[in-house]
């Protein structure tokens, strides 16, 4: 095939991950009545009688999403499962099955692949899911892992990201920024090791944040907690790319604005300490760090009494008219427009 030298070549980085998805899929049409929600949420929703099925998939690529110089293969297998289950729980659904596909280069012996699958098996047991299939093939570029997760939810209980309303409260689970700061510590120790391979780092003080990076957990417990509290979120999304990105996705989908309060963002004391050590602003880390795999959701103000005292949940803002925009309200009570500066796939 002769290449047309005059053919336009648009770098993927000019679009970014989500604009690329929008661009490539804008002409896809839904032809099955069983497809309730297709591309554009944490997971697709399929209608099968009195239950809906949710399906989601993620691809992890060596040296893009993980670095094997400090990521143990067993942890990687575990994490590959968890990041997919997080998307299922973000739909208010129960995860039930996964498929796992890998492409692996000849530098990996059988024992290494066994370690990877030991992590997958551990995650499957802990989260109560079945591994029901997948594929293996060779790779010339290292290790690639693709996991597809399947879940189920009662027909009217699925929660999307495009159904929030003006006046709703913005709520987040757990704490934010730890996974990113764990990555900073690991990257620093990697550079130290390059200079002195005999160095023995003391990482005890960083245990929590390193674990949040290497072995994150999906918030399966929150789906049950909300049910027990008799609270159905008006919208929900998981925090994989950073709080700011996810708020903007939610607001764009629901056609609303948002006021996010800086002093309400939950931070673990270790994150604050390590941010000071690295001379990084902790709010910036919470907004843009990513890989927290917490759940961000909205509830009606009528549900405030049910959640206000719960230690797992933090009310961090409220939704406003779309025309008012999306802002961070700082501790000094000034408003700053919120921009997505989290994980960008093609930069």
C-alpha cells in the first residue's frame, strides 16, 4: 500500500483519551433494545429482564500503566482486577465475573506469569468473582493485561454519571491522593537504586501510601453501605484519573456545575506529611493524582441526614447550574475554575 504523503496526520495527543473515544465512537448506533447504556460511562448497561448487566474493560500496558522495577507481578495481577471491579461498583452493581487476556514477551518465564495469575486468583477470591475466560498471546513490547468485568444490578438500581441534579450534594469515599504520593516515593527510590544498587530503603513510614499504589482496593463495601443506609446516589463515578477529572466528567454528563470545597477534601495525615517532604501542594495531589479508586457520587439533599455522620463518606461540595461553571472554593473562600490535569493517556 502506497502512503499518501498529503494525507492528514493528527497526533492523538491533540485529543486526549476521552475526546479520542468520543471521536472514534460518535457514529456507533445502538440497535439492540437490551443496550440501555453504551459508551460513555464507567460501564455499559445491558437489560436482561428484571436485572441489568454491566460490562467494563481496561487495558494495562507495561511502562505506561505500570513499572515492573517496583511493581511485583502478584500485586499487578491483583490491581488489574481491582481497577475493573471499581468501575462495576461505580454503577451501583455487584461484580460477578471477569475475563483476563494477556500479551507477554519471551523475557517472562512461566514462573513470572504464574505470579501474575496468583494475584488475579487472590483478587477473585477476596471479591467473590469468577474468572470465566480470556486469551493469551505473545508480545514484542513487554506485558499487556486486559481485564473485562461483568456485574449485575436490579433493573432500577443502576447509577449512571449523567443523572445528577442541581442542588445535589457531592460525596466522596475514603481519602484522596495517597496512591499518587506512593508512586512519587517509589519513583524516588528507583532513582536512588540506579545510583546505588546496594542501598536499602526504609519505607516503613510510607507503608499506607505505597500500598494504595501497589495494591489498591475497590469499594465493594460502599454499594452495600448505601443500600443499608437506604440511599440511592443520583449519579456516581470512580476516581481513577483524579478528582478534578471525575467531577468534570460527572458535570459534563449531567449538564450541571459544581462548587467543590477545598477544606472538605479528605486527606490522610501521611499524604499531608509526604506532600510537605516533596514540596507538593496536597490539594493539587488530591485533585489530579489519580488511581485512588474511591467512589465519587451525588445524593439529593433529602438524604443528608442519612450520610452526614458516616466515617466512610465526606461531603465535599454541591451541584449548581451549568452556567455557573465548575469551581474549587479555596480555604481563603476564593473560587478557582476546576480544570482536568490528571492522567492523560497520549501525552
